[in-house]
């Protein structure tokens, strides 16, 4: 069975890192993911990446909002 290729912009879970990220692209055998709160992209093996669940989507939105609020107030995201 062929692996499903996740579309750019999709919120996914990388089971190797146990981290959520947005699909930024596909390069060679890897999927490039960016953390929900921004930062450096990382390469993930497509076989270890799946679409985020609804619960994970909610968590990602909360994390992103906290990061944006902290940034706009000059605070440090923790």
C-alpha cells in the first residue's frame, strides 16, 4: 500500500518526535514540518506522519494563540 502524501498546510502528528506540525513541503523521501508555534522546520519520515485528530487540532490552536499573545505583549512564550 502506498503512503498517503499529506497536503501542504495540513496539521499532522509526527510520531517519531511526538510533535504536531504543519506540512510545508515534500523533499526527497521526507515531509518538511514546521512547529505549531513557529520555528525551524524538521524532516519527518512519511510513514510516521498522520493527520492530527480533532483534539490535537484544538491543542494546536491553543498553543498557537498563547504564542501569539505572548509575542504581542513582549513576553516570552513558555
